[in-house]
């Protein structure tokens, strides 16, 4: 192929040489140029014969373009050889073989098929081939003359003059120094102008643009000594790049002296290019791929502070997108094992595969942001603690302050909105303090809210957790400068400080910097203490899996500091007090029960209406047999966290398409207290059958809207239709049911009913239409009976929005003008909506704070350890485990809750402002308060509440307020005490 291409180029060169002679002439002797051209034609003839013999379709060989070129160029050479009469003829059409230039360059491995050089070579080949061939036609026609005039009007033009004429014509310059005289020549130019002018107008600017862009985007990064840079790759678009840079360079982070290099295997469009130009001091775009070592060398990947990989949230094939990002991780780790990687993943099972990637190391700061896991985790926690998704989102995202006006609920909400979670090493003045003392000091004196600390797993004395030198603390503050007060505080110099913004480090603190830096650099497993006396849950920052298992066993000790034998006695006592047998999975993080077939927990509308569903969770799922899976296992994990006691487990009822749910069922079949009603979330009869007026929360999920092909305003049409339908439903009071579902009867899916199964075995063959619940006694000690709602507008609701601008259709109070920011909408402030867009900021947050993923997993997903990830990577399901002291110890984790000021135990405190509540709850109840859930300003017929994150110490409390708090496991009875009293009063 390459040799024949060279022969064709040689034929073109000999034609240009022979074109200096007349088109037709007698030849007395053969010139050297003719003999060389004859040799080339003999080779072309042999090649034609070989192609003909090798072809399967002989007929197609005769009409092939290469064969037609041979017919018009080989024959004139042999005629001249025997007749000694030369005629140039159509030998110029050999120039068409220039179109094969890209193929030849690929064969020679000059560039790969994905390079823009391939496109550039194609454009140049088309332009050159068309120009040389057309110039040959002009040369032949003008030097021959018109046939109907007996060839009497020829014009001697050199071949180069013909090329010059066509270039001037295509460029629309038209000097007029060369003109055509023959009619055939002029007719050909008329046709050529329509074709050639279009090619010239389209191809030449594109060729120029490619050449310019190659210089702009194909360069190499020259780092500045002492300056850090990060590489961002993956799915780079205008929306993803702008969202990342907005949070990465947020003003609350202070001065960020980090260069951001975007690496994408494409040429940016005008909008994206304009974005890069606007941030040219901070951002540079390089065209390339992390799958190529040369491109990674260009961006100095081995010297980068981190590589951040962004995923495409709107892809139609989520597994394919995760596989692509996994390949990027493998490529980067092979080239530079020590480079820190932060990668976005869509599916939880894809996250598990990172455990097997060579050189992946959690302790080095490698992290994964699993969007499905976090999205469903945030929404799931809101089923237990209404409004928690809004509160946690406000803490993990950064918002710019806006001007406040008036004295409305929006001002209180926005004051909390501008708070974030920061990590700072506590100053030496905190040494020896308990968590309670440190938290009160930060809140009262430093105006910071200390919600947790990291504790070295290498220490053996866990009986009483004390602050040690430069312990890392998790603080809620409005900006990074305020959070630094915890590391600057000196009990001597800052004892009476009043002007906190002017607080500066003192010499007392600086003298211990050297010791502090040594401790900060230690690599060890950490555990988060989110309340003063609860046993910490492990963070996902373990160097090795084997070490993680040991840490889990050691760290989860009892809060009172018993010996192993004393701990076993406490465990045995709690086992006797537990109202039912508790089954956990092999990791000890979740409640577990033996799997059952889907048919055993499926309801009909009649059987669902017969059940006394109360204080339950209704999950409405829009999906069909062909839609992508949401991963409902991630939704169920926080609801079945082992830190929850049996009375705290809410019944979960799914409503949706049976074909879709049958595909989701294998991932959630081992969680207890689950029902499924085949039907439609848009059917009012199905909603009434599930008693949504008495549920704790209605969650709406859709797998039909995550596609970029759908118009943005239509991506949430199913969710919006559901909201409109629910808001217009009216519920009438019904007589009380014959039985009450009790969590104390069984731990299986059926909850004591002979509908499902328990640990005692399965019960099949019962018809849902003929179930009799009269033999089931009413248990007053169950969860609180949720008051029935008279209208759909008062039903607790939490929906997912793909397009955040659609929030105006979910809540009438949010006008079209106010929907530009989801976080400022009323629907979000009350905890009714959630969007995965809010999770984009976690990429930047994780880069600046490597502890963010572990903290989120502790607070949101119900617990996440390398042991769990390894098990999911092994068989993608949870397995049952035997209850033991170790399993029981793993349950001793603090949990987030919401308590009412009017009910036990907070009603006994008699607090007037949040400062009194914070101190008294911490001292007497060991409860850490960090937010309020307050009713909206009147008129508020739906009795909706909004979130106040990290209230100020002087904020007056209202009797109707509810408190966001962290409750240690041994205080779990406080969460069910009020419920038991309420239902006893109702009965």
C-alpha cells in the first residue's frame, strides 16, 4: 500500500515535468521522464493484476476508482511507447490517490486514529487532491482547444499557471492576470466554482483552526517550583467545569494558589473555550487523554497534587461510564502510583472494584464520590430525620452570602446556609479535655461547633476519650478563617478575648508547632467521635483491609469503659432486654434477615389497605423493565443501620412497576420490614391503600429522567406529575384497623404477620386477599402513631429533581424567578427536594479536606468500611453474621435524630435560647445539638418547617421547635420514649 502510494506520487511528479511540452506531439526519442513514467505505469499494471486475481468480486474491480484511474493513465503510456506520438491525456487524475494519505500515515504509525492529526491530514488530502486534479483538467482543455472549432483556439498554459488560477478563483480574489479562452475550460470552471468554493470555504478555516488549536492545546505544562497543580479529566463540559471551579475557588476557602489543568480528548467548543479564557490565570486546557502516557507527562501527572475524574451523570449506560472512569484510575495509578485520585462513580458496585486497583490507597487520600450512594443516603436519612438532607447539604456545600432584608424565616435559614464543615487540629490548650468540654469551649468562646474528632487507633486506652496533642477536629463554621480559631486558641493569651475576628496565633502555640507537625504526618486508622461518650464508627481511611478489621474490633468499645468480661455481661443483659432477636450482617453495620422471594412480600391493593400501616416510609419509584437501576440497596442501608434499635426500624413500602422492582429486589431482599405494591405512583387508589396520610415520609425516585437526550425542563415530568396529583388528594378519616403492625413481633419482612418471613422460617401459600390479622394483638409500645393528614399538601414529601430549575413546579411558593438557586428555594429549605447537582461540590471539598468522604459515610450512608466494600466487590450482596460481642460493639455508634422541645427528654431542660439547650443537653443527656427545625412564618396551613443550621447561641427557642442532634447508642431509649407515651395516650 505504501509502495504503491509512492509510485502514484512519482507519476504525478513526472506528469508535471511532461506538462512543459505540448499536450500532443511527435517523439523522436524517449525522454528520461517518459521512461520513468512508463516504469511507474508497469508497476501500476502489475498491481492491478494482483488486485484482480485476489478479488472475490471480479466485476467490482473493473468499476473501482483505482481501476478507472489505471485505465486512463496506463494505456496512453503504452500507446506512446509503440506509436512515438505523445499525448498527456488524463494522467493528472493520479492526483486522486492523494486522498489515501491518511491511511498511509496510519500504516506508518505516524499518528493514532484518535488524534486530530488524522482529521487534519484528511482535510489537506481532499483540498490538495481536488486542486491538482482540477488544474489538470484546465491544463488539458486550454492547451487543446475546442473540438467544434477544429482545436484552433488553444492557449498555451503551464500546469503551475492552472493551479495558480484555481487558487485565486477559490479564494474569491480573482486578479484577472490569467484567463481562460476555450469554451470547455470556462464551462469546467463554472462547475468547479460551485464545488471548489464550498470545499475551500469549509475546509480551509477548519484546517487553520486545527493548526492553531494544536499549538494552544497540545503544549506541555511547565510547573512553577513551589506551586501546586491539579488535573481534572473525565466528562468535561461547560456545566461540569463551571460547577467545579465555582466551588474550588470559593471565597470561603481563602486564597487558593492552585493551578487547575483540564485534560480532555476533544477540542473545546466556543462556549467552553470562552470559559477557559475567563479563568486563564487559574485554568489551562490540554487536549489529550489520561490513557496515554505522553499526555500524562505533558500535564506533569506525577507531580500533581491530585487528579480529579468527573463522570457523566446523564449517560444512558451508567455501567459503561463507571468502567471508563475505572480504566482512567488504573492508567493513572500505573503511571504514577503516588498521585492522589478523587473519582466520581455512579453505581455503588462500581465503587467496590476500586479495592482491586493496584496502588489504590485510602490512606494516601484516594477517594471515591459515589453519586447514587450519597444521593439515596441523603434522602434515606431524611426519612428518619426530616430535613436532614437539607442540613447536611448546606454543611458540605459552599454558598455565597446575599443581602438579607426584613425579619423573616429566610434570614434564619440563610444564616445557617453559609456554614460549612472544616477540619482543624485542635491547639495544645485542648489537651486532656473530654469531648464535652472541648465542644462547649468551642461553642461558647470560639463561636464554633465541634461535632467530632479523629482518634488515633494506635492508642489502647479507650475507656475515656481525651483530647490529645493536635487532635483533628470537625468544626462547623462560616469560613475557613473562623475555623482556624480552634488551632490558634491559647487558654492563657485568649482567655478573655472578645474580638474573635482579630484573633491571631500566640507564641505559646507556635512553640509546639514542630511537635504538632510530626503528629499530623502520622499515617493511622482514624475513628470519628460524633458525641462525647459514644463509641466511634470507623472511617474509610484504612491502609489495608486486615488492619481495618482489627480497628473495628478494638475501637467499638462501650462508653463506660468496661473490661471485656463486663462488656459481655452488658451485651447479654441488652440481649435479654431487646424485644426481639436482632440479626446483623457479617460486617455488623446493618440489620439483616434471610432473603425471600419477591412474591412473599408483594401486596395487593386490598391487602395493603387491610394492613395498619403507620409511621412508615412510602417509596414511589418510576421505572420500567428497560430503565437503569437506581440501586435501592443504597437507600435501604441507612434505614437498616445496626445503630438503630428494633423499635426505630420503620416499615418501608415500595410502589412501582413490578418488572422494574423485580430487578432491584436481589439487592434489598436481605433487609427486614419491606413490602412491595405493584402499581403506579400516579394512581390515587394505590396511594390511599398505602395510607400515605399516616406515613412518616413519601419519597419519589425516578429512573426515567437521567438522560441528556431529554429536554431539561422535561426531565422531571414524572416527579412533577406525582406532586400535582398528591397535592389534590383529600383524605377522609377512616375507622381504626383491626390490627397494628408491630416491630416487636418479628424481625423478618412480614413483621409478625404471616405475610412474609422471620428468622423462625418461611410461610408460603397464603393469599394476600384472604389474610386475617385479627389474631395479632395491638402493641402499645410501637413507634409513635403519626397523625393523619387531611390533604396531600400536608403529607411529608421528599422528591429528587434532575433539573433543579424545576423546583418551581414542586412548590407553589417558589416562583419562576426565584428558582435559579435550588438551595434558596422554600422547597429545599423545608427538606422536600434533593438534587444530585448538590453533590458536585464534594469533589473540591474532598481535595481540600481528605476526611470529607469518611465523615459523609459516617453521617449519611449508615457506615462504610473497607470490609463492606470488599464484600460487595466479592458477591455484591450482604451476608448474615452471628451475633457476638464484636457485632454488638459495632452497633455502639452515635446516630442522628430529631427531638421536639415539647417532648421528652428536652422538655425537662427548660431552655430559653440555643446556648442553654446546647450546654444542658450535652451535660445532662450527652446529646449534641447542631440545628433546629422550625415552623415557617404564618400563614402556614401545611405546617411546614425549615432548617436552621448551626443556630447562633443567642437565638431564642420556640416551643414548637424540633432539634437536630446526635444521640449516643446507649441513649436510644430517649428516641422511643416520647413515641410510646404518645401512642399510649391515643389508645
